[in-house]
């Protein structure tokens, strides 16, 4: 059975904010960041249960080459992408997006 894929409304701005920051430091790096996030999301979609847990509900996967995590939640019916956050930030801060 396919899961319903949903993104928190702030998910795209998480990506664009970080990509803008990277692009300002080195042309092309922002595009590389976006590609890495896209690849990370694809890997999550392929096998959500294989990723590490933050708590009972929330899981994460690190974005390759960048110090960012994609936070998500899954069950048998849906896959919810909550945030793309810098790895140095507390994932608990983003738990409010679950509400």
C-alpha cells in the first residue's frame, strides 16, 4: 500500500533558506544542497522505518555532505515531512510542527 506523502507548510522554506545561505557563500552550492535534500527525501520515501528515531514518533535522516537533518514521521498510511534543520539545533524545538 502506498503512503500519503505530506509536507509541513514550512518544509520548503527550510530548504530555500539554507540553500540561499549556501549559495551566498559559493555559487552552485545552494543547488547542490537542494539536490542532496531531494535525494534524502527519496531515500526516506523508499524505506522510512530504516531511519533513526528522535523519539517515539519522530525519525530523521542526515542530508549527505551537509550538516542538516530531515525530520519526519511515518505510519502505515502516511509519511509526514516536518523539517529540514541544521544538525546543531535541537530536534525537540521542531516537535511543535507536529501539533
